[in-house]
C-alpha cells in the first residue's frame, strides 16, 4: 500500500535541510554487483543505469514540481514571519498576533493527516492537486483580507495546503522514484528549504516596503500553478488502495497504539489536538482572568491528552530512550520557533528597525542552523552515534545562550539592536546541532516497522510546539496590552519561556541514551 511505501522511506518529516542525507550512489559504481533491470530486447528499452537520475527525462518535471512546491512552503513560512508585525499593525491585529502563525500550524496538522489517508485511498494526484489549490486559495484570501480575522482564516486555509503538500511529498517519492533515487530526492526536498529560509525574510521585507505586504500573498499563486503544471501530469495513473488501511488485531500498528485513547483514529485525535490548542489560545483573547482559566485549562487538557495518544508512550514524561527524543523535539521547536516568531515584532516595534533589517535575524538563524547540522553530522562520522546525546546537550546550551543574547538586544535600549542578529545566529547554530543529534538518535532507536509513526510523532511534536508557543506569546502580548503593561513585558515573558524550554532540553537530551547505550560505552 502507498502508506507502507511512505513509511519505509520517510526518515523524518521535518523540512529543514539534513546534511546527513547521503546522495544516492552513482549507478556506475554498481557494475558487476547488481543490475537494476534485465536488459530486455522487446518493447521500449529500459533506461540505462548510468543515465538514471532525478533529473532524467522520466523524472525531471516531477522533481522540479515537488521542489517548487516545498520551496513555496518554505518561502511563505519564512517570509510571512518577517512581515507579520506590519500585517498585524495594518489590520489592527497586534492583540491577536500569535494567531497569525498558530492558525497555519494547527491547520497543517489536519492537512497532513487527511492528505495521507487520501493519498493511500486515491493515489497522490488528486490530493496533491487539492493541496496546491488550497495553498493558492489561502494566499489569495490572506492577500485581500480586509480585517485581521479574515487574514487568519486565509492562514488556516494555507495551513491545510501546507500540511498536505509536505505530507504528500514523501508519498510521491516512494511511489514514483526507484529505490536508488529515493535518498537523493529526499535530500533535495529537504534542501529546498535552504535558499527560501535565507532570502525569504529579505525578499518579503522588500516587497512590503516597496509595494505592499499583500504582494507577497498575491504573487505566490503564480509559482503554485507552475508546480501543479509540472508535477500533476507525472502522477497520472497512480492509483491508491481504494479503501482505508486495514487494522489487524495484534498487528504492529495495533500494538504501537496501545489502549484507551490510542485506539482512536489519527484524524479524530488530530482534530482534538487542533481544537484543544485553538481553545487554549483563544482564551487569551479575554482580558478577565476567569474566562481565561475556564477556557485555557480544558483546552490544554484536551490538547495534551490527544498529543499523548498520538506520540510514543512515555513522551509526556520524557521516558528514557525514544520517548525522550520525541519530547526533545517539542522542547527544541518551542524554544527556537517561539523566539523566532517574535523576534521581528520586537525589533520593529521596540527598536525601530525596518522590515528588511528585522528579517536579517531570521536569515542568520536559518543559515547557522544549516552550519550546526553539518558540523554535528561530521562529529557523527568521526565519533559515531554514542555522542549524540552529548551533542544535543551542547546544542541546547548554545541555543539558550543565543535566546538570552537576542532577548537582551531586543529589550535593553543600551544594547545595539543588531546584536539580536548575532544572538540569533548563535541560537540557530545551537539548534542545528541539538536538532540533528536528537533526531538521528530517535530514528536509530525506532523499530523498523515503526519508522513512519516515529517520524510522524517528531513532526507532530514540532507543529504542536510552534502552535502553542505562538499562541502563548500572542496571549502575553494581548494581556499586557489589556492591563496597561508594555510590549517589552510581554516579549520578556515570551523569550524567558523559550529560554526555559531550551534549559529543560539539557537534562532531557541525556535521557535519550538508553541503558544499553550506557553499558556499551
């Protein structure tokens, strides 16, 4: 089935570049070992092994279409964060600032789950077409939005498309590309985030300064159409199973789910996670304490229970081994993206920088994240897997230091504001080291028949963390404004919380090492 093929190839679903991905071996090196296909004389001759590649005639259009799709997601994500303060100011949405990102992330959870099931049943062509259509429609709706809440609805529609596109990308690779090209295509898909992450904030800032913030959203459907024209024809004829994946009693998937809430369908649990988180975030729209508590507490309980059921047993308490690694992803994502989301707001509203200057911090963090990942991969090659928890500890400490320097530059007037860019470059480097080390450690411990579920748990943890921290930070801004406190107070609380998460990640990283690992040392 398509889902099984997807799980076999999916190392982890995070779109950020992973320098550890090895390119597919040169087919020429396989001479004398194994011929990919018999030469055959009748009918169309098979492609010679030496010419097979992701850019050959059979794969060129699809490869380019997938890379454009993923690159669009990356560009939109990084660019919108950079100009979000201007959008919120123009649409009178500063008091609900966190919703600008939380709506996208919560919808992304639903989009990924629904698209995955639809891809199994129908094949990837129609779900991918729907995903790209939703992405384009959401961009247009956000671009013409007359009010903040219409903009948030547009972001939600975008999120459905974003989650579906990212979820379907790996399914397409598994169904279309031969085995010796999959690793190369996965690496290319991951690297499609690199350039947009570097230039997205600057380009978005330039568009906002010289034209309008609306230009970013209204121009994006053009490459969306190009991606559809390239990718969809190549998927013609790829069908699905026509039915939901069967769940056999006592099977591996059933054992992984366990009892209680874990037996509920993934879609039901994902809806509960999104709804609970949304209610928790919405609670901070109220200024009185009682409504905040009445809504936030039940919403948080529902979200945590759903998250607990969707992740490996023991994740909430950071149980030793694989559960601690999944919990580590939540902590790292909350720390990094929580600070990353509110950095442009602080630099523009408190320190008076322009949109382009504020976007430099985001680009610096993205660049050094790649550098930190590359360095950790080199350490891995040199020292082996046994030091991954130690690398994760070091990276978490550096990330915490970067957040502290960033916060000081944003909140203290005597510190030059561009020091925040330096701070975020340091933080991004630490994130790259810790993220790469902990992710590799988790995937190495996952059973062979649960690689897909483990990868999904990592991505879910990241999405959930970003939504929560964006919502809590936005809630802090709203409450501070309602009670007469300044924006600096709200950002101080937000940066303090993200630094705390980075500190908690330090002992959590040590729990990734299992007793067997310690005995082996």
